[in-house]
C-alpha cells in the first residue's frame, strides 16, 4: 500500500513486507534526487508518549457498546447503512502553521493536501470519502483563540466555526491544524459522536511531527472521535503494531481501524444517523488536486481512474 503526493517531488510513504518506508525529495538542485528510509528511525526516542486528549475515563461511563451480531436493523435502516458517506472537510491552518512553513502558502497547501490523501487511504475501509472543500490559512493572525490549553482551544475553535465559518462555507467537519505545543502530552482533541453538529463537529491537531503520515494519523484519530469511535481497549486489534484509535501515538502509526472501531462506527451511524455526510460533494467544491482511486469525482476527472 502507498500514499504518495507528486507535488514538488514525491512525498509520502509506502509499505513493503510489513515495513513502512518514507520518501521525500532531497533539498538539492537536482529535482530527481529523493531519499527513502524506514519510518522507525526518524522519530525522537527520548520524548514522552504523545496522546489524544479524549481519555479512557471520559467514556467508560457511556452506554455499553452493542455487539454487531445483536443489532436489529430494519429495511429502512439497511438502506441507510448501505450508502457511502462523504465528509466535506474544512482544514484551518493557524498563524503558527503559516510561520512554521516560512510564510509560504504553497508549502502549507502541499502539506495539507498530503494529509487529505492519507485520510482517504485510512477511511476507505469504513466506506467513507473525505473531500477537502476548503483550506483556510490564518496568515494575518488567528481568528479563534489558540492557547496552550487544548480544551480551551477546541472550545474556541468550535464557537468560531458555528459563528463564522459555517455561515461562509457549507461543510460537515472542521479540523484546526496548529503548530502550538499544547500543555502536557496532548497532540489532538475532539468531541465524541458529534458529526454534523454546528459547534462540536470539530477537532484540533498539533502539527507534532516532521513526517506527514504521523500528522495525518492524528487527524484521522480525531475525526474518528467525531464519528463516535472511542479509544481502543487492550483486546482491540487491527493486525498491525497499533491501530488508529490507540490513545497514544505509536512510533509506527497504522492506517487501520481496529475491530472495535468498526463496530463503534456502525453503531453510531445506525443510532445517530448523521445526515450531513450522505450527500456527495460537487466536483467544483473540492479544492485539493485530483487523486486517482479515492472514488471522488474531482475537477479535471471524467471518471475516477481507480474506482
């Protein structure tokens, strides 16, 4: 499997014989030169484990998760479940992100497009397509409060989305990508079971790693919370070293949801029936470059070449 962007050279990752390899262009005058190396050697080993702010204690008192085999589904519900879902996503890059990328808007765009490419690789297994319908970069200063408190930042971002962003751009979910270093070990935070809610269909993601794959996995994790998925327990498995909904980011992040995540997602879809993710976006609404095989019909495509 692979997720590779061809913008300004080849950037991304691929898996070969169970190992994850990264590829990126070298900063040389020769644009053909690229570096390829195993993922396991690129992260700092001396840092404390980084984790999502939605902890186990937040959801242990929730209603017990239903077993998939016990679900009673009517014919109407089955028609609903059989539909593909389309998340019309807005990603907001804060002022720190803009300055981190040398105030270069094109560099920020390329970074975000690579994230969305990986999001689609991840969510295809839940029959969900992620369509980037807007990218907003706060190049003149933050429009909501971004502080060391992840919880305050998420609350402020949700209020701003409801008050401002939704009135300007129709979308299903918004994720704030920030270069701030949150207090403690938190690198992401999101509301649970909140897709389509004007304030709560949001998440915040720290641009914690120099590796795009890691940041994309964090965002996939936070969107998973929006879709009713909890942190994995010890008995959850995805046949990889770690799964998307692990509470702590792995040094070799996986692009797979666990068996528990699949059950929780379909329970949420069946019980809450979020309506906003049923409509397929217009190709003219998608702002990221066309990607072959993501099953979205984008500008410049007569058909999706991989579907």
